[in-house]
């Protein structure tokens, strides 16, 4: 993704770029992985300003309820690192348990 933004004509143009890659490989007997990596440069003219995010998780799709109800449980790790910001922002890491019930 590439973007350009200018709040108004009196401020300089800000150019940003970002990319993301993810995969959700299915394993055996209802298990599935979630893998994702994002990189973002909110302002290409500031070389050291970056944002990186990594997500990894494993999900289990509960059997026996399809096709009426689909449900899953996901446990994941989410890490966000931002550099070059003033004031400095610490790296954040979250561990989460999520559920899905779709009917």
C-alpha cells in the first residue's frame, strides 16, 4: 500500500507505505494456524520511523455443529513495535483468547 496525505495546502505532503503478509494453514482434526506480519512507514521522509506487528495463533474449530453453527477458539500472540516516534512508545505484547460463534 502506498498513500499520500496533506492536511491542507500549507503543510508538506506526507507519503506512507506499508505491506502485510498472512497465512492460515489448516492442520489436522480441526486445528488451524494464524500467522501475520505487517510493516508500516507512516512517513517515508523520516527514515527511522517504522511500525512492525507480528501475530501468531492457533485455533480449534469445534466439530459436530456444522452446518447450522460454526464455532472456534483462538489463542494468539500480538506484538507491536513502533520506532522513531517522539516521545518514544514502548513495545506492546498481548496474549489473547478469542471465541467465534456463528449461526
